[in-house]
């Protein structure tokens, strides 16, 4: 798949994660998480680490898509990704704002180290 196709796939997977979260379908969410990570790893393995292509999703209409794109670009565009995560945490848009807040806390404590 081309990079732009992987970005579209990532958006579809993470939007489906949002539906699974809202429906309290944790098994489905976990399967989707694994698929999301496969796409992320594929982008990471491309020459130049193509995860930066996920920046295009920072303004996606779905907050879950935005959050996952920001979290998975922390290693390649840390300042920009952190600002996006901070904006989501401040938005009070649940459950993503809570997830974003925990991500920031774990970053600040050194528990989460993006690679």
C-alpha cells in the first residue's frame, strides 16, 4: 500500500475504535488497536519513518482519529504532537480528553517514551 492509503486505513481503523469505545466493545477495540499498530509499524518501517504522514489526521472530524495520530507521531514530531494532545486533553471531549491527559502525565513522568 502507498503511504496515503495507509493513512486512510489508519483513519478508518481509529474511527472504528471510537465506535467500539462508545459501544463498550472492548474486545473489538483491542482487535482494532492491534490493526492500528500494524499500520503504524508499516509506516515506521518505510524509508524516513513515514508516520509523519499521520499529521494530516490532526484535523480529522473524529477525536479518536486525531488522538491516535498525535500519540503515534510523538517520536517524529514531538512538539507538534504534544500540542495536539494538550488541545485534546483541554477539550473535555470524553473519553479522548481523559486518554490524552493520561498520555501527558505518563510522558511527563517518563513512563511513556515514544519510539
